[in-house]
């Protein structure tokens, strides 16, 4: 999940560089924001999450090369507060059509 939209192009450039031809980009919102604005019993959380709604993006992609995380971390410091979270998970199998360009 990427909380700072100004880094979206950086992430997408890295994926293109790694020859990832398919990815899904979702508009998303964090749990804290959702609870504080959508669930009445949690409205006191508004002080913690703030009034400004951030543009979160969740990017799902199958990356065949194992070096995505180090490349992403070279370009974006995910340890900064409010940056977001990057996670890689191993995929044993995937049923997909032949490789298509975008």
C-alpha cells in the first residue's frame, strides 16, 4: 500500500524496468481512516488520523524476479512515517494467459 501518490510513478517505472507487463492499481484507504469516518463508535480516532484523506494506492503485480524489494527500497524510503507498506509474497502457481503487453 502506497500512501504517497507522488511515488506511484516511481513504483510503476520499476515494474516496467523489471518487465512486468501486468499490474492492478487499486484506490484504497487505511483501516484507521475508514474506522474514524465510517464507523461511529471510532470517531475519536479522527484526532489520530487527521482530517485530510490521503490517496492510498494498492498495487498488485506478479514479479518474476526476486530483486524487486531492494530496487524499490533504493528509490523510496519506506521507513519514513506515512509512506506505506511494501510486501512481497511467494507465488507457487498462477493461471494466466500468454504474456501480453499491457
